[in-house]
C-alpha cells in the first residue's frame, strides 16, 4: 500500500481533525459534562501520536524526508541548491501554514459552543 500524497486539502483536514476533538473535549470537561479532560495522560498520548502520524503523512509527506530536490554532492546532506529545491521548501512550508489554518478553524468552529455552554 502506497502512502498518500500530502496536499493543501489533506493538510487542512489534518489540522482540523486534530484541533476540533481536542477543543470539544476541553469544552465538555470545563462545562462538567465529561469527566475526562485534555490533561489526562492517555488523552495526551493519543493526540500526540495522532499529531505526529498525521503531520508526517498528510502535512510533510513521507517522500519529503529525503527529497531529490534537496540532494547535494555530500552524502546525507540535504540543502536547497537550485530553484527546484527552493520551490520544494516553499511548498512544504505552505502546507504547514495551511495545517495551522486548519487548527485555527477547528477551534473557531467550536467557540460558539463554548460560549453557549458558559451562559447556561
């Protein structure tokens, strides 16, 4: 089975799918509707592993750990030496920024719920 390619959409969805459940868990815990919070060690471990896996597959892309565009003459040294290398780094950095936008969107979607539960 081949790894999927990281795209802007997959980076946004990865950020959204990380922050929305965490925010919902925090809102339900502070409202007293759920006894498990985000400080619980098992919850922290789950979301750290989830963030690392989705980040490496859907944001950074597994193929970008040893890219041909950044290969130099020195073995095991990867650095942008031409325009293709710079374009590669800019595309990876762009996916990281879109991942951050997904995280912010996930939190922003649930802020009205937090406000509603605090008013009651």
